[in-house]
C-alpha cells in the first residue's frame, strides 16, 4: 500500500518588536482545533510555498508581506509537509479576516510561547530561534 502524499502547508511567523503573531484556531476546526498556530494554509496546485504564504497572509490577515525568509521547522504530523517562513516586513495592520478559521489573534513574547497550547509544539524551538534571529 502506498502512503498518502503529505499535504503541503505554508505558514508565517510575523515578527514585530520582538513579538510573534499567532492565531487561535477556532474550536470548530476539524484539524488542530482550539490551539495557537502560525497563520497559513494549503499550497495550491501550481503555487510555490512562498507564494502560498503571501496569499494566505493576505487572505487571513489582510497584509501584504515582503521578503519571507524560509526557516526549518520540525513537526510530528507525517500528513503535512510544512514550509515555514519568518516575516519582518509587511504592508497593513494584521486583522482577523477569517473569523471562521481563527477566533483570536495575539502578539506574544517568545518567553510566553511555551505556556500555550500550540498546534505543533515540536516546532517551538525552531520558532523561538527564528524570532530571536529576526529581532537581532
């Protein structure tokens, strides 16, 4: 039997003033409900991961991102092929433009992330490192 092809996902860590923006996934979501996660979603057919993360940030946050920087992020879900990016420049102020997907947006200090229920807690070290590098 052939294993299913993992779903490609692109996510962004928006970083400003040493804080990272996370979205709280709505409790009614089928996958990873009621937890904090980076903004993002599926890579569409014919789309590159950096294009997907730009589109997702526009759809979910109403911001135009600039120069997303790829970071390595390890997760344990074998059904996902995760492409993670750090973003430090964008046009617009992030808003929750997809309230059916997310019921909250918040800026967090890196020191607060370990206390949160995260969608992918195994990616926390990678996220913390990315935030630190982005603020240097």
